C-alpha cells in the first residue's frame, strides 16, 4: 500500500499520536475534536464534537455524562457527512471507554451503513503498557508500514522505559502513591498507570494494574494515607486541575490531615496531554512520575509544563 495515497481518520488522541509517531502524519485527513497533538494537525478536519459542556467542573461534567449514558446515547456526535466526503481507507478508534471517545460499535455502524465495509476499522484496546506497545505495532502492521525504522522507534521507547526502571529499582525509598483520574467524584487511576508508578520507583495504592479505573470514596484515601498524591483528571490541563483541587480541598477539610498534604506532596499534572493517552507519549508520562517520586535522581525538564507541586 502506498502511504502517500492512504487516507486515515483518527477518532481518539492516542491514535493520532501513534500514526504521527509512525511517520504517517500527512495521511491523516480527519480527527476527533480532542486530537490536539501534534500541533500542526490542528487544521485537519474535526469529525466529532461533545454533547456536553466540557468547560464545567468535574462534578458537572460527570452528571452530564451520566444523564447521556442513562438515555443510551453516545457522549459524542460524529459528522457523518464530512466522514463520507473524506472516504478514508482507515478509521482508528477505541473499544476501551465510552466516555473517552466515540465507541467502536458506533464507528462500526457508520462504516457498515455508509462505506460497504471498504473502510477498515482499527480498534485500540490497551490495558497495560505492553498493550500500548502492541497497539503501536498493530497499527503499523495494519497500515502496511511495518519496517525496521518503525520497529526501532518502538524499541527506543522501551529503552527509555528500561533506563528509568533500572535506576529507580536501586532506590531504597518506595513512597506510597495514589493517582487520581477524576476529582469530583473521586476516581483512582487503573490500567497502565499503577504499572508506571512501580516502574518509576513508587508503591502504587488503590488502583490495580490492568484493571479499569474506578470510583472510590474519600474515606479510602484517608485509610491508606498515601505519601504522594498525583492528580491527573482526564481531559484537564494543569490550570483547570489546580482550580478543581482548590475547591475540593475547601469542601473536604480532612484532606489536610493526610501525609501527602502535610509534606507538600500533592502534585497536579496535565492529564489532558499525558497519562490518559495510551500512545508513545506515555514514556514522557513515565518521566513525569520519575521526577515526582524521585526528584533527586530524575530531571527530564517536565516540571512546570507537565506537572507542578500543588504548594508551589
């Protein structure tokens, strides 16, 4: 297949980043409204839009999503007319989360109805870091661009991971770490996040590697009393997350009793750009974990861009 004439639509940010990582950025003809990296793809046609007000608080957003899902509706709208005009060879989506992006079933229904199955759907379903690496390989294979150069790119990601793992493994201190994926209500991060915390030299608590992220009660955090708490709400940048955390602490004064709060170990990250996108930039997310957990050992210059200390 000639990559110069291949037309690709990516309906989830991680897919856009994977395709660009594999050198096929110019083949992307359509994307989701959330696909904002690489920046030079911002002029590519947006094919989705949310059915909710994404500028609301985490509590407001959660309530809107619940209402939409209770009515068996999709959280997103797809511009089917524009999609038909583009007539892509490939549509890359996901089957991991109905809230994260357009669902696989919805994309399949559109393809079956309008494209006579000539358009191939690639569905990403990662739960672990290894799944992410395998997804990148599978995208390369399905796009018929599997080659030594792309295999080398993937191996380089693994080398960066191994360097962090080897250096963190010899550190004696293993701080307990809680990763919060949503603030109100509280959701603890699962999937690849607990594994990344361990690789970076921390002891993950509450979430379980490979399992979905799940809701927790505030009392569970009090009971575990983690030494480090890292906030990474899906879709939120640092500024919005800090504002959310300000309000949450005001409503939950007992959070001030936690070791993480007393020792200035609350951290706010850019959950929109990192952590929640299972693609090549998870390695940068791992670097952020390493900087936070072992600041005397690791410095990848992500502070101030990918994360901040809440107390700074």
